[in-house]
């Protein structure tokens, strides 16, 4: 069979998500949780790939998990991904699943490479095999894929040059995605974002949730670096907007087989972000503890998103203040909740049904 479009040749992609069947990997993560909610609100049928069951994730807290088709398994397992795509007949794939933390990547590069590289080519290969079903693929990359650059901001034409384990895994996944587009004509696009923040990020080692939790409990926040590292900070709902716009436009000329940066255009130091959160929470007196212990991290990273504005019509809707205010509200509600024993018992039962003790997590 030639490299073609399959039986859906000539079928026009709908301009909305009503009735479309969408696979979201990494569905319990910060972006995945908000993505599932948004797709359900817009009438999509969501297939959620869940690796670890976390009752505090936004996917569970919002109740979106009960309205989704849950596939339990790992990106490293090709059979799981094929079952998710083929059995559920998905026509769009939004690939968010990854080992997303720099520290664990440095301590255990093999697990990171397996999840981020093998997991990506497994999924892309499933989409190639079932190209008669899959009409649109978005792969979430990162500004880390660029590595260190002699000049900033990063632009899409710059080479990918990750050096450290996490960065290399994103460079590889990024290149794999574009390979499947250019070689097999799959409708694949790549999204590169900076530091994504918002409610639902339960990785407390990250600066935004970690700072909010420390200040909420009356403790000084901790900064691993010297506080002067510069990053983009982009609110999660702006990221969801960006990925969905990419997914809708993926088959189009000028978008198919292309990578896009998404940035609010306001790079900030870690200290600036920490102090902004302190002001919004009225905890300015709790000055951060600066450890200056960051290793294998790039000092300055921020993106130019002019291409996304020009070709996709995308721009962020939330300022840093608006995004942080919404984020603080989410974590305040989470941290203020008394433990609901009935809910805890239910989530344990649900987790055991999805993840029997003998299964690989």
C-alpha cells in the first residue's frame, strides 16, 4: 500500500471536537488533566492513557475520569498503545505523556529514555500502522529540546541540541515526530513550551506548586538554583488552547510536519516568580531559601512564538498575574481539604481495579 491517506481520503476535518475520538496520553498530568476536561466540554470522546492512579490529580478531582474511556498502561508497551488507538478508533492523538522531571532524569536516565523516546516512537508507529484512523497527531516537546543556545530567544529553525538526559530525551522525541511526518506523511505537529504551571501539577519540586505549598503552610519556599535562572512561565489553559489549535490544523500545509514555540513573551527569573507568588498570597515576609545546588540545568531559556501567532493565530489569554491567581486558588482548595475517608476508600478501590498488584506500573 502506498503512503496515502487511507479510507478517510477526502473527508474534511471538523472545525470543532464534537463527536471526535481523541487519545490523550499523560492524562493525569497537569496538561493532560486540563486537556481531558476541555475536550469533554467541547463534545469529544476522550480516551485517556493513565499510567499511575493519583486521586489528587485534576483528572480525578474534576470527575473527568468518569466521562472518559480509561486505558491503563505505559508508553513503553506498544500493545497498550495499539489497543488504545485501534480498539477505541481514535482519529486524533495528543501525546503529553512523559517522564517530565529533570532530577529523576539525571538520577535514572534509562527510565527517562524508555518513556520519552521509546514511548514516542511506539505511539508514532501505532499511528502509522493505523493511519486509516488517525488524522491528527500533536507531540508535546519542550524548550529543553534546544539545549543551550548562543543567543535567545529560541526560534524554531534553531538546531535541537540537548545535552543532559531530560533535554536529550525531548530532542530525540521531537526529531522522531518530524521524521514520521516527513518520511511517512503523517499529520504530525510538535509543540515546544517553556515551564508550564497551573492547578493540577503535583510535582512539588517544581517552583510554582512548591512555592505555593510552602507559603500556604507558613514556610519559606526553597529555590534549588541561585534564583537567577531565566524561564518562560506559561499558564496551563493557554497551553491547552495551543495544543488543540495545533491538532485541528495539523493536516494543513504550513502546519503539518512543523514545530511551533508557545510562549507568553515575558521571561522571568526564579526569584521573580517566587516573589510574585508571595505578593499574591500576601506572604512577602517569607523570603526564599536559596540553595544554589542546581546541576545539569540550562541557565537561561525562553522562546519566540511569532510563528504560532502568524500561522495559527495563537496568543496567550492569561497574564502571569491572572495565571498565578487562578493557580493559587486551585492549590488553596486542595491544601485546605480535610481528608475524605469515603473518597480515599473509593479511589483505592478504583486504583486496584485499574492497576492489579501484578501489573507493571
